[in-house]
C-alpha cells in the first residue's frame, strides 16, 4: 500500500489555496497512471485525496477545452469521482454543474468507458451542445479567484479540516 500523504512542512505556501491544493495532490498526480488507464492505487487514496485529485483533473481539462474535452479525453473516467469530490468538499454549485452535465449526457451516472463517452458527445444535438457550453461557462464562473468560495478555497478548507487525510504524522 502506498501512502500519498505529505509532510506538513512540504507545503510550499500554506496561505495560498491553489498551492495547498496542488501540494497535497502532487504525489498522486505524479504516481498514478489514472486517468490514462485504470490504476488500482487510486483506491488507496483517502476520500479527500481522491476528491482533490479528481477535481484537479476536471479543472485542468475543463479549463483547457470545456466539458466536451474533459469527457472526450481519458480524464472523463474520473467524472463520477469529481462529482463526489465536489459534494465531499462542500462545493455545492460545482457539484450541481456536474449533475446537470451528467443528466444531459448519461442520466444517473457518468460513463467511465471513453468510447461510450465519445459516442454520447457525438450524438448531442446542436441545442444540447449549446447547453454543454453554457455549463462549461458556469463552471468557469464558479472556479472563482482563489478566495474561500472558489473551488481552490473549498479544497484548501477541506484540507485544513481533515489534515489526517493529507499529512503524515509529525515526528517527535
């Protein structure tokens, strides 16, 4: 079993919400083969680590090319994790955007199989594509500027409230 927690002293800047999110996510990001292929070590992450890892990929891909790119690419295999992650960290509005995207394309659960996701995207009507673009825009609005209400703010607050999920015990 791999422990992806870090030493608290390894936080680059504990006051920078974006940096806290990255610092606690980086070990998994570097090590895991997911989302490019299934990696059983994903199951070894704590619930908070899984949430922040999946949300990192979602923000990166959606920020680069919208929900269409996120779901088209291998990263879409983490969409269910990203939704659960947004709920876990209390980012209610981000979770709602994910639920609306899920309902638009798949119903009650995101499809993990990339080919099936691509087929679903290809079958969208022009109206549904426009709705998907609107949901991408809403996601961008909700990312915020790094304050407490932003996605990074929610991530950093979750880390602060659940340190055992992210930090190794201090050596004394």
